[in-house]
């Protein structure tokens, strides 16, 4: 659909209801690489976990209809794009560039020093991000929930993992020089309820689960290959060979998985832009 640029307007999101935001999210993500449909409750959880600032998030409108949005999360002087999309019916009109530039200008007024985001490897939006100044930081791997059949984890010894306080967990993780993606930062993870943190006996590897040790794996790190060799087989024993993990950088964890034929189902690029 070709549009008249004079009918385009930008508006912040603080006056939109949860119902409105859920509707625009589901409509604009139609046809994405995987299902992005959210219920209102799911949307509420996402906004809360991500600490989205609606007064600094924006919608782009054509003839008073929302046809795209960006959700901006704020953490001190850092920002993170928790979602950015254009309605498929309104694409190829340069609206995404207008949307992003408007978001950056608004972010400068907070003021933020930098904005980060993640974009799927095959997403055309990556080129648009680059065109306005975002640069690649690193690849992040996504392992979607599946049964691991290629890897005989049972040949590995199950190592005891100790349940530890979150404070101790994050201290040990920081000493391992693990650089987490936005959704693996300490403040983000702490917004989940009923977190259980585990560490191996040598303190070289750790993991966080939501709710129970058989629950959702939210974070995992290790400081050497031996730590990965202890942690991954033990987790697979716990879960019955089911494995799901997001935003994992290329590190000892991904090295161990790859060596045993476990490859990411999707790849993302972490990007950022400095704001002057």
C-alpha cells in the first residue's frame, strides 16, 4: 500500500490501553518467522519483565491508524528495543526508518547514552538498523524447546549442583566474565518470580531456572569447557533431554553444544547505537 507521507504521525504510547497495545503487537507481527501472538496477560508480563517505558515508546500512525510501533526499555542510561515492527500492509513505504529515527530522537531527550536490540539473522530490518547507525556487537544463539536425540547425554556423569542465593550466583557469574544479553542481565532476571540458582562444585558453571529445576532455563554460563561438560548433561538428565535457551553468545556453552550436534534453531545479532 502506497501512502501519502503527509498523513503520517508519531505518538507516544502512554495513553494506549493494554488491549490496544496487544492488538497492535499481534497485527504488526503477522507473518513473522515464528508465532508472535500474545494474549493480553502475556503482553502485560512482557511489558513488566522488559520494564518498557510507554511514555518513551512510540506508535506511527497513517490516517490515525497505528501501523507500527517501538517499545523502549530503560535501564539507567541504557535503552533496549523490546519490539519494533510495521504492519505488513504498510511496509515498503520507508515507515520503519521514520519510526526508528523518531524513537532515537525521543531517547536522546531522556537522555540515554546507547540503545541496544536483537534482530534475527534473516530479518531485512537488520539492514535498516545499520543504515541509521546501529552496529553489530555479536551473534546470539536461540535454542528452541525440543527433545535432544542426537546427543547421548547419558554417557556423561551427572554432577551435583548446589542451590545458592541469587546474590552469590551473580557474583560468581561476574567473576567468570560472562557478558549477558539484555534479557539475561541481573535486573531483568530478578523480575521473574521463584528463581532457583544452581552452581557446580568448582564454581565454574551456573544456571537459573524459573520455578523449579525442571522449569524454564533462563540463564546458563561457565568459565571453561569442563564446566559446560558438567552443566549441560546434568540439565538434560533433569529435563529428560528437553532443551530450550535464548540469547546465548558464542562461548563454552555453545561450543559444547555444537561439538555434540546441538545447533541453534535461530540466530540473532545483538546491535547497538551510541547516542550523542
